[in-house]
């Protein structure tokens, strides 16, 4: 169950900033990896020329839901929690409407953990976007969904070759970045994807205006010929 959902006012406030701004706030709050999901590529949607000029109009913010894949042939589940996908259910049919789905895939696999049919089903159910922390395929079909879709790499091989779904709505550790259901995904096509822990949202929203204002003043001084060292000391303390 998700709890402590952000308010509409908090979500609106976050739209005024970039993933880099939010990372700066999470750094001060000592969040592991500053919430960053590294090495992702933005595969969908393909931006129009006008959209390329206005990145903030394409920022997507939504609560996290998670899907955990494991190796198809694994027999040692000691590194995983208990599987929770009911018999007779397909994992994609458990997608929660209104969420940004984060999928974890075991490292080193060449298969995709997401393809066109799965992305289409998520779109129909009401997902707001998808992060595949692994590989995707069917790129044209992914783009047809118009969902924001990120992944680490591509494949032409189906999931069943190497992976199988194990659990949904469980915490994920993605190279040190902790992702829990109910956290916020901040999808910024110009900069990347960042996870805001749900218990840090209010603090982040409160901190951001001050941090950005300080950086703006630093840039103004640098343009005047002041050294970065002096400008940082003056405005960042």
C-alpha cells in the first residue's frame, strides 16, 4: 500500500525544477546516489522540434510501482524476497494505474524485460511511464504508446529467454539507489531520471527555491567576471 502521497501543490512545485536541481537537494539530504538512476537512455516518446526547446513541458512526475525480474534458471532466492505474483496472473496485468513503473532486470542478460505488448498493456491500464533498468525491444511500438520510456539498452530477444517475473510492489536496489513503491519518479528528458523518496518530498520542495536562487546568483556573478570560488563563498556559504 502506498502512503504519504504528495499533495497536488507539491507536484506542481516540482515541475518548476530539473532533475539536476532535485539531485542537489537530495545530496544535502544524504539520500543514497542522490536518487539518480544512472546510464538510462530516453527511448520514448520522440520529441518534436518544438518540444526539444522546452524540456519542462515534458517532465513527468508520478508515484513508483515496481516489478522485479530474476534469472529464469535461478534456484537460489536468498537475495530476493518472497515472490508475490498470483498463479494464473500475468505480471503486467497487475500494473497500478497512475504510477510510473520501474522494472529491475538481472545484470548481464541480453534479453529484453520490456517489449511492445507489455508497454501497450501498461498504457491501457493507465501507467504514466516506464523505467526498464535493463533492456527493451520493439522500439517503434514503445514510441507509439507516447509514454515516457527509459532503459539502459536494447535487445531483440524476448524476456523468456533468460528472465522471469518474481514480484511486484517490492523495494528495489538499483546500483545503490533505493526505489520503493510510493516514491516519486521525476522523469526529465533533458537530464535523466531521479527517484524522490516519499518521506523526503516535502523537504525537497521546501529546499529547491533557495538552492536554485543561490545558483542563479552565482551565474550572474560569474558573468560579471567574479571567480567561481568567490561566487560560491558569497552565495552558497
